[in-house]
C-alpha cells in the first residue's frame, strides 16, 4: 500500500492478523511528486517483499474523513505482494 497522509508518502505491507504499528513501512521524505510504480517496487524490495506474479498497482482516491464532502482527498495505491524469498510460489 502507498499513501500520502500527513504530507509525506509511505509504503507499507499490510500483515493480516498483525497490529498496524507492526507493519513494515518505508517513508519518502517528499510530499510530491507521488512515487512511481518503479519506486514503489524498490521500496517493497527494501522491506523484503516483491510484487506477486501478475499483480499490478491499483490507484484509488478516498476521503480523509468518511462521508465528509469537504474532507481532503487521499491518494492510495495497492498491489498484492509476496515475501522476496518466496520466489513466486
């Protein structure tokens, strides 16, 4: 997952059944531009993960505050990953 909340870009790997504060995270020290797909892949590699075979980044928008039309918009990206040592299994 890539997100820009709080003014900086973050990539993190969601680990089901694990508290969010334990998820592997990579932070960019810039607010703009958004990381490219290649930069996102490099961040995942640094975290020990790889994009799953056949998976592609999916970008979407969401509201920072649910159901508030005046809320700032968040830009999010997601992609299925596997541990880098998994070798495509």
